[in-house]
């Protein structure tokens, strides 16, 4: 009997401990809110070892990251443990990390995730830190810096707006590139589109002429009908024009942009353009790489002649890739058409400090020594913009030779004199030169203390294109994150994407599609609008 | 009844053997399965709402203070204590100490009753900095009498199920259902080591070598298959990053009553899986029969290798191949051929048109998996005695007759087995659909697994609570299919698959 009791007790305790884990979810969290501390920033010390999670926009392990890490440590004296998930699965990893509770101290987040995690109380409020930071008070910020950082001011868990992230660079946006060779084939010239604000009908006429003159099945092949992040409509802006894909503030209240008349008109334009052979029907489900490849295609039947893609560095990359394929590389980046008004600059990704860093008392130190030094106007900014000296760029006298992509290709060599900044071949792809590190030189929100040492690396194409884009763009407006929005946006976007695809491909008329949209997600959309409008009260 | 010691026939109600003086114990009965079921019902009931709001479930809103159970009690120790009683009760039943099991079930009920009337419960009203939840506290009697906010409350299903569980756990002790499944074989029990008539401990000892070898597998299954099942509790929670909180059956109510996308995905899962299964099995049988007729061995092996190969390609590669072949542009081979042959005027968007997507999906599946599916059938065909064919040939049967009267009957059992085994897996469709679908065909392509993926990773809040409830529902349907298949298998083959 004694033995039986002992055995039962042992087994019982084991089973109970296992079953007890079922109950772990019920453990209560503490309540109450913390008082905001006043920090003496001059006395803030270095934070010790901390964990940083970043996507592939910071040079990757395969692209000489080690050199970057060690030079950063040398310059700042910071002991950083880097977490570098695969770029394409970055946000899946971020979501898993936050769900598991094992938070990094610093994380790079897109605007959507920033709003989500700030709203859930996982990010550190850096409003005060930013206000007193060296960068903010350096006098080197570009004029639109405040507008860029304003997008990082979102609702926190306490319902108050605060700055929860820092963007060291602008978000950039897309502009429309037209191949000069296609214009000429259509009996037009660069002068017909360059430095002009066309109307939609003028633009569409040009597209039709280009279609008639080419042997391709289409003129435009885009990476999907709609983007996956704000401003969503940036790959086909001339067709969407003033239509808003998601909820936005119209006057003094939020409305569902997708249900507005502007979107109906946009959908009709898309359908007509596909029917007229202007837009490639394979745009459905097409990736950015596939769309780009069509722009570079050497097969005349699959080549596209007009492509809306990123401004700045990409203007040069597109030209280079066309030239590499021995295609005519003359491109014209056109002004936004009249009905569009301006291109939209996307919300930039931001460096955020998590509540884990706050709880371990490292938040202030991380801001001061890691984030605030990114744009120090000197060596650290050089690192973030151009990469590690000796690995990604150099200024010694040398001849840089690129590897050839395949046997028989012409060997490219560049000779530089002492003291002249130049990029080195990319460690990841030795057939091309490095172009930048995390901060695109044309997009940085702060200039260097003196002259930008790498300024000579920027081609006129990049500078001119970005200047045009800057003069003709507005920053996307961030949408506040509410719990109801977060709960329902997946289903609502699913319906929206289905509507766009089916209308564009001609499966549904606009009216049929909108009826489906209203029948399917109207109640969810109403709930979201109510939650957004409640914020305005 | 006989004495265990000397086998003397004992008088009725004797406490000791009149011959050898050995104590006479009450004969141990069988395991009281019904009682164990009762305890499990009580455990499940502890996760269901004891008290629930009368608030109507609306699209898009997550109500505050929707339900209360052990999962949002402010003193979770009460739940642990309850679980302790339940586990102890089950162990007592297993140890055939039924009286103690009744005491445990009553003890668990007392803990539950004290929790119901004596403790406070959380209501989540917001979030706090650092990733926590802002809470208010109330008693169940307070919300039942006075409501919370503008809502009134009623006794939830958890309370009723708890009472049912208690009754089953107690009453089950007095019912020995297993005895109806046991037969008196008239053989001494010690020769029946693998029969129901032997004790579990004896069976484990008798086959200890086998069980030792099985141990690593058991550990692996426990860690990777059973441990994650504890996450089922999230189905009853609203998932806020790192801080899920209890919402009772809210997700199930939303899923079954309001969610258009869920039902669409459920319907598509069944349609796509079952048609795919029928087509794949049918095609594999036909290919097997054709391969079996080939007499030139090198040619047969070459053909077999060629048809097996697509199985080893990933769905991404297969989709890329089909995307090129089916392109709507002039580079598309299939559309080019159809237009060239005058069969169609405009190219067909096979991969983005709801009328063609499913057909294309079945073709892609056939191309990928038919060859691999022939392996089992070819093995069966090779086992058919050549004597049968020779005899049939002598009797004048031609090839077709031999196929109809010898090959197919010999293959029938394997076909049914393969069909039944695959039918049990129909709810697991994911990769092939995930890779090939696009928003234009979502209405005919979205399946439960892709729906769960979208809800989790496609932006917004990763709603693990809701997706877990969808997963639980899927598992429930899967379980019904498995049990149905098991029943069908028993009927057809004389033995089950589980």
C-alpha cells in the first residue's frame, strides 16, 4: 500500500506539473502605468552588451557584415550582439520573437509594426531622448526630417502619442521610368514627357502609341496590382491617382478609402488598361524581381517599356542593368501626372528600443551611444552609409577590377588616386560595386559635418532623379493602429486584393466587385472606422 | 470464487479462506473508463466559461469581460489545485481505488465551487507600457447580479459541463464497461500476455525489450506532438502579443457564425482535397496498370523513373514551370497552341481565373504525384501469381479480360487502403495551394491552412487565439475523418487503420 501511494504520488506530481503548464496562460500580469522619468542625458553611460535585430538593409553576413560590426565597435565602444534573420522572412521572425517574449533590445521595424508594437506597450518612448539628442540639435538635419520622424509618433499602450522609433533616412518612393527607345519607336521624343506634367489622357495616349509601335504584349508590367505596405498604390500610381487603398482621414473623420468613388474609378482604369493591352495581366501575383526582369528583357515579346519603381539609387541601377543586357539604357523619369499630383514617399523603417532594454536600464544608453551616433556627421555615419573601410569602400590609390559575370564579358576596371573615395566590389557579388550600406546616401536625414566624403560616388543620374522625386512627392500619412484595426485588417485587405485582381483581370465589373466587398467586409470596416474615429474624440 | 493461495472454493462473503487462512480480497474489476471520461470532461469544463456575457458577437469587436473561467481567475493556484484533484482522480481510477477517485472528484468540485463563489476574476480593459495588460477585477456573483458595463451575464456552458463531468466521473466508477469487451477464452491468464485479460504492468514487463526500443520514439512524440498540444488553450484566449487573455468561446462563435472566409476555406479544403485524392488515386492505378503491361524492362524502368521524378521537385519549381507554360502572353506555350489551333480566341488565364484554377491545380498535382503514387500499386501487381494469368490465358481470356478478372480484383484492396489512408489527411492541404494561389482565385483556392497562415502572418495582429481555434476545428474534422476511415477500413478490410 505504501509503495502504491509513493508511486501514485510521484506520477501524480509529475503529471500535475505538466498539466499545470496548461494553466500558465492564466498568470496575471501586473497592472498600472509607470511614471515618465526625467533623464540627465549628460550622465547617461554606455549600456554594456545589448542585442540588435536588423533586416538585410544593414550589410548582411555574406556581404562583409563582420567588418562593419568590428569597425562600429571600434568607433563607438559598444558591445553589440547582432541578430540577423533572413531578409525575406524578417517580419515573420520579428513576430515570433515578440510573441515568445525574448525581445531584442533594439529592433528595426516598418511603420506598421512600429505602430502595432508601440500600441501593445513593447517599445520605449524616445520623445524626450530625440528632443535632446545631438542629431536633432546638430543643425545638420534636412528640412523634411521633422516630417519623417513625425511618422514615428504613434499611439502607445497608455493611449498617448509619443515617438517610438527613429528613422535615420527617408522612406523613398517610386517614380515612373519611360524607355526613350520606346518613345522614339512610337514617334515621340523625350521632350514629349520630360519635365512635363501630363494629364492622364495624355499619358494614356502615349502608352497606347507605345503599345501599337512595340511587338510586346504590354507596355507596363508591375509587381502586383497593389503593394503590401503604405502607400500601397505606388507601383501603378497613374492608374490609382487619388484613390486610397485603406482607411484615411478625410476632412475631420476617417473613411474607408477603398469604398470611395475614387477607388471605383481607379479600378475601372485598371480594367481598361489590361483590356487595351497596356498593363500585363501577369501582373497578378508577380514579384518585384519578375517585373524588373521584364523591364530588362531581351525578348521583345515580353519586354516592358514603362516601369514605376524606386527613385534615387534605383534610377542608376535600372540603367546599368539595361546596359549590361546590351539594351538601350536611356530612361526618362517623368513627373507625376496631373490627376496624381505628387508621388508618395513611403514611411521609413525605424530603429526602436524595446521595453526589454527599458527594463534592464539600457534604453537611454542605447539611444545615446547607438542610435544618436548613426548620423554623427563623421566616421560612424560613414559606416552606416557606405559600409566598412577596406571592405566596402576605400580611399587609397588602387585599381579596382570587377569579376565578369560570365566568360567572354568585358572586364571592368577603375583606377583611383590616393584620397579619392571609391566603392569596392561587393563581397557578395564581386561583379558589381557596393552601392551603400543601411543608409542610402541620398536619403539620409542629416548631412555630414563637412563635405560628404562619399559624395563623388553618387552619379548625376541618382542625384537628378532623387531631386525630381523630392520636388514632386509627399510623405505617406501614417494610419493610427487600433486593436480593432489590427484584428480585422487581414480580412479586409484579403477582400480588397480579391476585388482589385478580379476587376483588373475582367472577371468582375466594378459594381459587382464593390457589392462583393460591401457584403463581405462592411461590418468589419465599419468597426475599424468607428475605432479610428474614437481616437479623434 | 476460489482462494488465490490454495484454489479452494470459497463460501459467499467469506473474509478469509477456511482452508489456508489467506485473506480474501474483493476481486479487482476492470478499468473504469467512463469515470476517466468524466474527469476529462471536468478538465475541459475548467477551460470553458463558467459565466458568460449576453453581448451579441459582432464583427470586428472584441468585447471586454466576455467570459470567466479558471483561465482568468486572479488566483490561478485554484486551477492548479483543481487539476491536481483531476489528475489524482484519474490515477485512483487507474489504480482501481475507486472510492478515492470519488473523493477526488468531489474535492475538485469543491475547489471549483469555492473558486466560483469566493474569488475574483480579471477583466482586461487595456494595455500598459512594457507589454502588460490593464485589468479590472470582479466576482462572478457581481457580474451575474449587476452585469459589467452595459452587459448582462448568464451561467456559461462550463458550469453545466462541469456538473455533467462530475456525475459521469462518480457514476462511471460503478460501471465496468470493459467487461463487455472481454471474452472468457478458458485459458489460463498467464498464457495470454497480449490479451485484454492480462494486467498492463505484466504486459509491459513481458515485452520490456520492445518497449525499451520504443522509448526514444515515445519521448520524441511527447515532445514534438503532445507538448505543443498544450497550446490548445490559446483557442480560448484573445492573443495580445505575449499576453493572451481569456475570452471563452468567442472565437468559435465568430468562426462558426460570422466568418465568411473561414467557411469558404473549409469548403475549398474539402473540394480540392477530395477531388485531388480521387484523381490522383485513379491516375496512379491507370499508370500502374499500363506500366505493368510493359514487358521491355529497361523501357519500363526508364518510364518509371521519369514519372517518379516530379515528386521530388518542390512546389515552387513546379509552379514556376506551369506559370511559364500557361502564360497569357505570347510566350505561353499552351495558350499559343490553343490559339494557333483555333480552339480559343483570347488566351486563358489558367492560374488567375476562378473557372480554370481548380482544373489547373488538379493537373499540377497529377503531374507531380501520380508517378509516386504508383509505387504501392506496382508492388501489389508484382505479387499477383503468374499462374492465374497462365490459367486465364489457357481458358482463352484476352488481355482486357485478364485485367478485369484478375488484376483489378487483386488490386482492389490496395486501392481502398491507399484511398482510406489518404482520406484521413485531406485537411492538411497547404503548400501546393499556398504557392499556386493568388488574390484573383482566392474564392476557389483558399484552404484552411492558408487561411490560418494569412491570419497569422499577413499583417495586423497575429491572431494566434483565433487561428488556434480554427486549427482545433480542423483537427476535430480531421479526427472525424480518421475515425470514419477507420470504420470504413474495418468494414472493407476487416481491420482498422488506427
